[in-house]
C-alpha cells in the first residue's frame, strides 16, 4: 500500500528553527509537495521537490532524498503566524497525490 | 492568482437530504478534485476530473457523485446525506503535470448532517 508518515504534532519556540520530517512509500514518484494549512482554512502551496537536494524559499526550505523516501521542511526564525498544520503529499506514478495526515506545529512565545 | 471558490463555507443538512456542493475555478485548469478532511486523517480523495464531462473515482467515492458540465465548475453531490458524511469538503484544481500539478484549494465547506 501507499503510505506517508509525519509526526502528529510538534512544538517550537518563536525565533527558533524547526524541522518537520516526512517519509513515504508510494508506487512511483513524480514529486513531493509541502502545504501549509491554518486552522479552519484551506491548504496553501509551500514547495515542490522532484530532484534530490535542498530548495530554499525565504524562511522555508524543503529537502528531498528519493533513495531514502524522505523529505523535510525546515522553518527558520519562527513566527507566531507559522502555527499551522503542515501537509506532505507525494505524486505517485499515476500522478495521483497521496497525502500525509499533517503535522500540527505549535509555536510558543 | 488562482482563485477557487466554493458555494458555501458552512452547511447544515438533515439525514436523507440531497446536498449539492459547488466549486468554481477561474484559471482554466484541466483538473479538478473533491476531498474530504477529517481530524487525524489525511486529505481523502472522493472524485476527480481531468476534463469536461469526465470523472474518475478516488479513494472514497461511495455515497457521492459528481458533475462537470463546464471546465470551470465541478459539483459534488450527496444523493442521500448521512451523519458519517459530516466533514470538511475541499475542492482543488490544477493545471497539469510536474510543478503544474500544484493543487490550489478553495476555502472549504464544513458540512454538518443531523
């Protein structure tokens, strides 16, 4: 079967750095997405990785290792507004998105 | 900017009622999707469509049907609503493959079935 694993919840301090991990087992791979979802709102696109390595976009970076079936989202200089759920999703060989359950990130002052 | 709109943010219906959820996108996207989202579970795909009048079952199509008569509009129908269909329903659209598979979501409809 297809599976995406992420921690259910993480807590971090304002101004710090946090890394949210995602491991996947899917039938084929055509890219990995990270989305941010604030409570009661729709998911919004953060990043897309299809090649191994680190993609940096401001305070957010996303890393991919296809051989390990592993990705992480790195958030720097955390702000209170970063409190949200972060969803990992993999595009499989049929170009279907397989979604993880999401990681709820709590930022404390 | 891609805009995806859904007909209602909140909806309360009674068991057995027929329910229509409408979704409209303004970016000429080929692909449209309906998901439901429940606490502790990932987004679960109900139905999707790659073209007008085309529909494909997702992971949990039972109890639902869809309609795509125009490219910009994708409707989700609950033929006879049941309490286990109480959920957040999210519509999304995307343009194609690779980076263009980025899905853009509507604001969601929180449906309560009493």
